[in-house]
C-alpha cells in the first residue's frame, strides 16, 4: 500500500507498506509536474503512481528522499518511460 501526504505544495511524505513500512520524502517541482502530466492528474496522484511504478519494477527499496525533475535523486529517465505510463491512466 502507498499513502501520500502533502507536506507543502511541492513536497510529499510517502508511506510504503509492504513486508516492512518505510517513509519517503518526495519533491516535485511545478514545472516538472506540468511537463509530465499536463495537469491531468494531481501532484499527489503523480507521486503515488510514481511509487507504484517503481515498486512494480524494482525489488529494492526506494530512496528515503527523491526529487522528480531536479537535484539529488533526480530521475532523468523518468519522462521517457513514465510519461507513456501516465497517458494510459
């Protein structure tokens, strides 16, 4: 289970409940959110679907802090793979 709680307009706390429960902090800039989604979904849904996408494809735990679109933990390949996934949502 993935639960997303807004901290502010660009930062979210994500709780992932699997065999163990982990908490993660995710930052999504407004321009990057708009680039990926065209504002078709909320930032919270973007973060939730991002985690579900990663968890479905990775066996390892997501990083404790992640920034979609900038800085440390930047997922530069994200738009190439994930945008097609979002279009189907």
